[in-house]
């Protein structure tokens, strides 16, 4: 696991625990710190998801793309003809 993953998990665990404990004891300032840690976890997760959605390598175009064949008639498929 990377350091960012460990930090995100630690933020979640500490933030939930601190937020719950401080709200139960009526300490609003520590509850705000707990919520800040939870929001930090959410930021790190969203950032990782955005990074995972981007391709690492360039996507190359096909030599014979479908858009260039839009005016050509469809090729007959002899295997599917005659079957019902």
C-alpha cells in the first residue's frame, strides 16, 4: 500500500472515532477536527478515483474506424442467414 492509502485509512479511522467520542462528550471543537479528518479521507478517495479514471497510455485510433465506413453497406453475414 502506498503512503496516501495508509494516510486515507488513518484519517477515516481516527476521524470517525474522534468525531463520535467528542460528540458524545459534548466537545464541539474536537468534533470539528474529526469531521475535518473524514473530509480529508473523502478528498483522498476522490483524488485516487480521478487518477484511476485517466488512461496511462495514449489511446490510438484504429486504422479502419467505424465512422469512416458509415457510407458503406453492411457486409452480409452468411452464418446467421437461414437460422431463426
